[in-house]
C-alpha cells in the first residue's frame, strides 16, 4: 500500500476545495435571479481584471454594481444549490478583491499570494535537499504543504493570474515530493542488476507478511485511523476549539496504540505507516487548535464586537429628514449624525463581512449585514429627502425677496410691530439660508450652494434697503395740521379720553383737532311683529362730532391715534344723550419723539 497515494488523495481533494472554478455543477436553479446575478458577476469580474491598481473611479463603479447583487443573492431561499454557492463565492471574492486592488496602487500581487509564493520557494529548497526514498522527510514535507493549502484557501482573489501561478506550483511540488519519497535507490544485487522501484515501498521491504488476525485488525484499524484523521482535518475552527475535540482525539489515539500493540509488527511497512499516522494525530490536533486559536485571535473579541455593533446600532437612530426652518445648529447636528451612522455602519459591514464563511459567525450574520446596509440606505434616503425639500425652499425664496424689496409693501411698517415683524421674517429667511449652506456643503452640491450664497447676498441688500426706507419714512412722520382753533374741543377730547371709561388709552404726549366739529342727523326705524300684528319704531338721531389725532407713548415708542368724538341730543333707546362719547378709534403709524410738536 502506498502511503503517499492516500496523502496525495487528501491533498488533491483539499486543493479542489480552494481552487476557483467558474463551471457550475448544475445550471438548473429554481430561482432564475441566480443565473442573472452570475451573468452580472461575470461582467464585473471582467471589469476587475481590466482594472488598473489604484483606479478609484473603476473601483467605485464596480462596487456600486456589486451592492444590489449581494442583496439579490441574500434573498434567494435555496442557498445550498451549487449555482448559488458559485455566485456567492464570486461575489465575496469581488467584494474584497476590488477594494484590495484599488488600495494596492503599486500594482504588486496580493500580499497573501506573494507570501505563499515565498513559502513555496522555501519549500522547493527543502525538496531539493531531500534524498530519494526518504519517506519520513517526504511525509513531513507533504504535511507542510497541507498548511500552505489552508493558506491558499483564505486568499480572496482566486481569479487573479498570480493565484493560478501558485496553484500550479503547489500541484507540481505536491506530486514531485510524493514521487521522490516513493523512489527506491538502486543498489547492486547478486546478479549485478539494480532493483526496480516499488510504489508501495515503506520501511523494510523484506518484512514477513501479517498473520490473518493481524491483517484483520490492521484493516479495521487503518479505516478507523483514516476516518479520525479525516475528521480532524475536516473539523471547522469552532469545533476544534471545543475541549471535547482534543479529548476525543486523544482517547482515540490511546485506543489505536492499544490495537497496534496487539498487532506488534512495527517491522511491517504498512503497520509502520499506520504507527506513523497514529503518532502524528496529536500533532495534527495541536496544529488545528493553534490555527483555530490564531483565527479567533485575528477576529478579536468578536462576541463583544458583535454585541457592541448591535447595541450601538439600536442607540444611533438614523435621523429623520429635516424641514424648514433650517436652523444652522440643527442642520449641523443632522449632518454629523448622518455621517456617524454611515461611517459606523460601513465599519460594521467591513467587520461582519470578515466573518462570512467563518465557523465563528453568528447564525443571524446575514440579517446583521442587511441591517447595516439598510441603515446606510435609510440615511441616504433621509438625506436626499432633506435636500429635495431644501431645494423647493430655495426656489420659493425669490418671491419673498421680491416682496421684501418692494417699497409698495412698506405701508404697514410704521404700525405697531410692523417693522419688527418684517425684520423677523427676514431673520427667519437668513436662518434658512445659513442652514441650507451647511447642508449643501455637506453633500458638495456646488450648483445649489452658489444659489444659496447668491440669495444671501441679495437678502443682505434687501435688508439694508428696507432699513433705509423705514428710517426715511419714520423721519417724515409729523402730527397733522390743526383743523380748528377752538381750544374747548381739545379740552373736551382730553377729558373724554382720560375719563377712564375706555380701554387702550396710552399717555398722551400731544393732541390736535384734525377735523372740524360738524352737526349730523339721520332717521332709522325698526320693524318687529308676531301673529297678532307688526310694530314699527322710528328713531331720529341728532349729534355733533369731530376727530382728534393724539401722539401716545407705547412702551418706549410713540404712535399716532385717531379718535372720533360725538355728542347726541337725540337717538335710540340705548344712545347716550347730552354728553361727549368716544365713538371710534384706531392706531396710525409710529412717530419719532422729536417730530411731536
């Protein structure tokens, strides 16, 4: 029996798992989206092969095309089908290979591939120093090649030409080592002829054959040992780190050694090989445990990291879109939160993707990845909604500027609170524009940023012009000219206004009669009735009236008020007769104290 043939079989099988192939085992798939995704991935792969190292534009374009494909593959229900597995494998390789090629601006090969190539070069030196027929060295070197195969399996860019080169080199060395170890050195025989190399040579070639009970024990034990080695080599890293993995393996070794003692034929080449296999089981176990420990250590404290990712994602809520008024502080906070959510989610995605295919990955890894992708998508949607609303606001800004800048709209500025209200409106508009400036700078929208800056300049000019117009209008306000020299009318007005019978009378700084006293009369009637008849009531109104203008102090400012006074000698049933009353009053515009005379 040739020990290297069985080792070769295991290594070739392992190599088949790590060598990339674009040939689908079964093109039929219940979900046609997988075939479409594969076509898109093949096109992206071609773009990757044509992409130059450090080409940011191509890298961004390829990654943008990859994003929806990952979502499509994630929604496929049958994830055990070979077609899905092939597409998912190529997706993962491109997802890591494109950024790696972009970052590798020097154009050198993947560092992992370069390191493997260096290891194979060192291995080749050991192979050259190996003597033909040195089976012990051959087994040791082939074990080293298994470690190289495991490293090749972790390469993310298996379709890279440099990867194909190391695969070819690996296959050549693997076969050459096995052939060289099996080679029997020729030695002179009694007849002077050389011995013919025997593929099954291992240890002593002239050993006595096994007895029947030894042979049956050997065959059973050989199957068991091969199964144990296959189980050890095929165990995933999570299983390896389980304490039961080592304890069960060591228990098997003790059992196998007991069985070998019963055979008691270390001189037989097949038994010698089996003894070697049993003795190297502890070494294989330790190597697997060390490799799994290194992998787990490279992931860091992934359980805490995953828990932190979940906790922070729940705490850092994607901010809702914001609308007018666009207060600068709120706009700045919105952009900071959007940036933080996207940056954190992107880092989380990069870390979670390193766990894809790892035995340490949580069961809900795909959901976690989709969650982080959804957070980024939601942040972009809310940001876009904010920007769209912002643009609508800017488009309506011009009509407000036209209104504020029109002198014909200044008529109410001198009324109480009128100028303050107009300044408040302008202030709100300034706030909106400053908030818009922050948001447009955040998304680097130069076209709309220019419009905002232009509106801010125009608004500043409108505000200055409005202030000047208001100042000129206020300075022009004077008390009206007196329409009567009758001082008694002034006395009557002051007595009536200050009588306490009326609300809203402010301290009076000045008063003039702005319309002369006139006499008026009129007749009015009421008609009322029921089923027994109608009643007609008529009233004759007779009165004197005139109007005064007063300058009154309201707070720290002065305003003109226009009051109408009446004296009735006849009227209706509720008409106050034979005394002066205030029948009407309204506020005029503001007046400066210096202009009151």
